[in-house]
């Protein structure tokens, strides 16, 4: 992000969703702690995982609603070795 911090009154939302994962991992969901500037994912089953990552800039509007703009929407491959 440029600048590296969200503007005052804004915050970032980071979401990860599995698109593909090893068959053996389907019963053991990875532990994902999303956040900014760092998101942590802990996998217990080796294999190649494919995730979509969506980062949104969030602001509360003056009328009690929320405004969101997606600033990143991409896919990532994660290779977990035994």
C-alpha cells in the first residue's frame, strides 16, 4: 500500500478463501488470522493450496453505513512442505 498505513478513519479488511486444497486437508481447516500489515495462516497438512485474497479499504460513513473499496483481489499458491 502507498502510503503503508490506512488514512485516519479507515481500516483494512483482509479475507482469504480456499479455491483448491489437497484432499487430505479438507477435514482440517487451516488456522487463518487475517490482519494488516500481516496475515498468518497455519497449515497442518502438506500440499499445494490455492487461495483468493481480497483486501478492502473500509470507512464508516456519516449516516451510520459503511463504504468499502477493494484494493487487492488476487490468487495465491501456498506450497506446504512436510
